[in-house]
C-alpha cells in the first residue's frame, strides 16, 4: 500500500549530529506524542510530502511509528472520532464541585463574585445524592471529584463530610476514585493535607500562586507549608503536587525571582511539578492576557531550561496525549456544581454573574440524578472543529490540544497553548536532553 507523511508531524528546523556523526532531525508525531530521530534527507522528504522514493526499510520503520500513514487516509476524521469517543464515554464521570462562594484572595483577573455564606443543607445533600447515584450506575468505572472554585479549603468541613461519603460509596461499588483539589494554599497545613490525602483520598493537589511579580503578595507562608510537605514526602507516596504559577503581563519579568524562591524553599524536589501558565481571561478584559500569552511563549523555553537545570520538575516539554475529553464542557460525563446550586458545563461559569444568570443547565436540588447533565453550550465542540469554525481543524497540534478551550474561542480569544508558538525551541531542549549535538547549517 502506498504511504504518505502524516499531517500531524513537526520536523525540527535544527539539524543535529547523531552518535555516528550523521546529520539527523527530530520529528514529533502529535498523534503519538513521540519524538523520533530521522536522517536529514528523510526529514526533508517528510517535510515536502515526498515519501515515494524512501527505501522500503525506512518506510516500514516510519509506518510503525505512524509517521507514514496509508495514502488518502482521512486523519482529521480519525482524530475527531477518537476525541468524540472519549467525550461520549460514560465509564469515567467527572464532577467539579465548588463547595463555597467566598475567596480569601481577590485576584484582579478573576471574574467571579465572592459572597460569604453557607450553602443550604439541601444543597449539600443534593450534591451527595447526585454523586452517590452516579457512583452506583452500572456503566461507571471511575469517578473523579475536583474540589474547585474559590478556595475550597474555606469549606474544609464540607469537603471532608462529602468526600468521606463518596469514598465509602466508591469502595462499596468497586469503582475507582480519584480526587483533585485546587487551592491558593492560604489555608493549607500539613495536618489538613494528611486528612485530605488519607481520609478524603485527594490524590492530586494544585496550589496556585498568583501575582509573582507583585511585592504586595506574600507567598512566604504558603511556601513554608509546601516545604514542610516536601520534608514529609514519604507520607504521600501517591500524591501529585503541582505548583501552578499563573502569570499576567506584570509577572513575566519576575519568573527568575519565582524560580529562585522555589529553590530556596527546597521545592526543586521530585514530588513537586511546576506548571507556569498565562492567566485566563475570564469574562472581562481580554487584551492583556493575549499580550501576555505572546510574551510568555517567547520567554518560556529559557525558563524551562533553567528550571530543568535547578532540578525543578516541569510539565512535559513535548505535549502529552489527551487521555480524556479536553475539558468538562465537551462531555455530559462531566459537570460543574456551583455553591449557588447551579449545574454548569464549564468551570468558568460558577460565581460569574453573567453565567450564573444565563448558563445554568439545571439546579442540583431539582435535577434528576439518574440522568447526566443537560447539554451545554459546547457539547457539539468536535462537530464545530470539523466544520472549521476555528483554525483547529487545520492545526498540527489538534491531536494533543483538541482545541483547548471552546469558551475562549467563542469569546474571540484563541486559547492556543504556548507549545504552538515555541515547539521548535522545545525540540531543541529535547535534543539537548538526549545528547544530540547541533550542527551548524
Ligand atoms: S470551555 Fe474552557 S473554561 Fe470552560 S471548562 Fe472547557 S477549558 Fe475550561
Ligand atoms: S487551540 Fe490552537 S493549538 Fe490547539 S488545536 Fe486549536 S489552533 Fe491548534
């Protein structure tokens, strides 16, 4: 069968010498997230789509790597079908719970409105009933609970109470249970983390650190707690601990200071993964994040290199394969339950007045717990990509990115991840990591 180059390849601009001194390039296949080393001539043939003259042994190897695919293959349809299938699966259910409506910080970029006050007893029991019913559905193999929103540790007692019941139900039903908590860290302590990990079965904690360039922000207490956690790392063998530095334009010149602070606190430790991100544009001003995203992508490779040198674990250089739906908003197997009692499909809808009024799918206290949430704004996402409503259908990163964020596309704010703009520098770092020597061409 005749073969052609996959449309999902990124060939390195740089040429390297392999161990035998022969010129080679790196080829990233975004359908497999695999980076392969191929001879320079082969790389040029892949780039120009001129593969007919490749020797049979080379073609066979490239076919095995899915770098070559059968001629005429409609890979876009294949990719979208795979992503649709993951979104339609009811085996893994994902509930993002916002247990309270008050936040102790008040970041400028956040479009949420924070109100002190407790949710009603009916709200809590309705959330519990809905999730217990889902755990016990015959199709359910795994339940994921995300504690999210304003700092969920402001509702620590609610988290504990609900998580205990979810864990008990999952164990009884033989369903896998996974849980992630996102917090600003202000109320985190080692003692609370032990309870969250052991009792609430939280296996992933993401501590967000905002305003790294703002001298008014005091991160010392949070870093001291995290340093304490790292000193007790052997108590948390299954815990994924992520420190997410969220940056806006004002922070971009302060990343080196941030790195220094992390090293000083001893957080360059295998237990901790760092994730630097440009701050989200919620539903307010969008121009500043767009500028930040461009500057971020330009500066990021140098940060990644420096973090690697000081032993900070970073998210992978090479974009990883999608394992599930791109986000809760594209699958009815996921939903977001706000402290207001509203069920949404998107994590940026709770507590934002415009969405709390216009995007409520139903109220948890009135919902039929035997049914998945009603369709939201973005459940037809893959069809929209297929129709070419954004530039994703023609993008080489579609298999690993999936279009990233339907909401931001809808707001005219393309959410393309930084790797779209700095993949060549990432491949250079990958080459360095694997010992390839750049050739001057
Ligand atoms: S649409 Fe965007 S903001 Fe909403 S859940 Fe998906 S990724 Fe998050
Ligand atoms: S969001 Fe950007 S990087 Fe992702 S698939 Fe769409 S165009 Fe490509």
